[in-house]
C-alpha cells in the first residue's frame, strides 16, 4: 500500500521550541531488517518500544518517526495525563460509574507506566509532575458541572476538593474564576521534554530510532516490508502508532474523526510580571465545560510562561492553514486578557495547531489489523494517557502476553462508521461551534 498522506503540523511546537536545540537522529537509509518495527515516535510508539524492551530484551527494535521527536502531536498537547473519566464528547466529562471505574484503572496503569519510565530514565522532575489538576469554572453552569462531577467522584470514593473563587485566585493569580475542582491524580507533563527524554534513553538502551523517516509504502512478502525515502526495512511484527494517520495507511476508513485543537504560549514573563501576577508558579486547569479554555502556567527550563488552549475544528483532510492559526490566535489573546488583565503587555511567542483523533463511540482503533500488524491508534483526544496505554497493550498483544487490561480492550467494539463526508463535516463543525458558544465565559 502507498501511504496517502504524511503528517502536517501547523505552527511551531511550542513545548519543544522552549527547550535547548537538539540534533535529530539520522534518517533511515539502506536496506535493514529487525525483529520489531514501530511506526510513530509519540506517546504510543515510545511506550510500545519500552514495553518490548521489557518483554524481549534481546530483540532488535526499530522506531521510525516521520518528523523529529516532539515536533508532532506529542509536543503539541497540553500535557495532562488524566486519571479520571474525561470524555470530550460529553457536556461535562461524565460517564456511567461502572465504566468510569474501568477507565480510571486503565488511565492509572498508563500513568504509572509513564512514571516508571521517568524514574528508570532519570528524567527531570519538570518532565512529569504528579501534581493534579484543576477544573476551572468561570460560569454558573461550569460551577454546576464541577459539583456534578464531584458527586460522581464521591460515589466512586475518589478524592477531590471543591475550591471557591478566592482559592482559585490564590492558585492562578486570576480573579476570573468562580470556582474550581481539584483532583490529585493527574500527572502534568512538559510533553516535549518527556518524549525527548524517553526517546534518548531508549536509544541508549539499544532501540534504533530514525527521525525524518516517514513511511511511504508498506507491503507484505513473508514479512512486512516498509519503504522510506531513504531505504527499506523488513520486520515480522509491526506496531502502527500514528493515531489518526491510520487512515493514511488505508485502515479504519470512514471510522475516524480528525480534529485540530489550537494553543498559544506567551513569551517568558519578567520577574516584575511574575510578581504582579502572583499565584503559584506551576498549575494546570482544564475548563469545567469541555469546549472552554485550558490554561497552564509553567515555570522551568523555558522560563515562566502561560499557555492558552481553546477552539477546535473538524478537518478530515488532516490539514489546516497558517491563516487558521492566526485567526484562532485572536480568541486566545482575548481569553488571555480576560483572565490576566494585569499582564497587558505580555504577548504570545508561539502559536500552533495539534491533531487529535476521535471515534464516534469513543473507542480506540486497536488490535491486530493484518497478520503481524498491530494498531495502537485513535486516542480520543487523550493522547498522553491513552497513547501510553495503547502502546503498552499493543506490545503485549503482539507478544501474546496476557493481562486484564488487554482482555478488556479486546472486548471493545470497533470505531463506528461516520456519516457521509459533507454531512460529517457540517455536523461536526456546527456541533463544535454551538458547544463553544454555550461554553460562554468558560471559553
């Protein structure tokens, strides 16, 4: 099969841009053979590689990344590795209690796997902090969502703390929020630092990582044969960890929804601006309304900065223009000014878009999709936790290694088929715009 489309990511990956420059590894050239091939160097691909090193320490492993590690979606997300139910397709993240318990178990397994990687590879504490997150509400409706969510957590005996406006201001430095809901189990990442660190450590432990090596063709002749612009590689087992780009490989046609979300990151704040802002140096807030504004403040290697993420668009082409980035940036500027009027001279240094993949029934595109070819795709907007989980489990499935979590995911249905193209595009974008309108001040 010829690969129909290569990844296109608009704008700079801000998380990667604030880190020291690193030279990419060599591109794959010549003719090679390996025991294991992983396609994709994000959370899913790197977690699959790590799990294979644990299960098959003597095997040869090759990982191909189309671009540079941390320049794709793994360096463009907001860095929340969330343990609790977080259904982006709902109005308030909630689900049924029985399903929520399974979701929590899966997410925490992924978080623990990521924590262990950070420990094993001696990553900086900034790469992964087990600091929890806020659900920030700027409207009465958002406050009600938080209270409803708190009741849901109480029924599951999960810890939480409801915060009033004064408590939110003491954390964020902003008087914008009416209330908040703090939950302690979320791990907060500097996502580019994390994936770069994991990739470097895996390389030192024998995994051969080739960057700027997109797969342009895939064929099966006794083993899988993969073509890149510089050469070819043969492997009996392949793990496809490319999220929505599974469609570009010809799989899960008309089953995956391709959505872009958008973010802006400020320049580094001055010492005086940090003093004026007040609040805590590191915090992370998702909106009480799923289509509201995510906000993070980070203080670390790249300076003291604030990140704003909001707006989403359904783009089946998996491409958006730079003009879209600038247009959405106007909303980011407005959301920033509303929350932080005391920082009126602070400008955005980086703006970008990030691809995510959803299915209509919120399930993964997971499993053995051809003999020896395993998919760990469609993370439903939760690429850090779900990508880590699905990469681990794909490695276990390919290794015939049984686990309760693997058994559970194998019972899930396939992603539901989408309506015809024009209907899906119109319906999805109309639904997103209506949701953003209803989010009100939470946007």
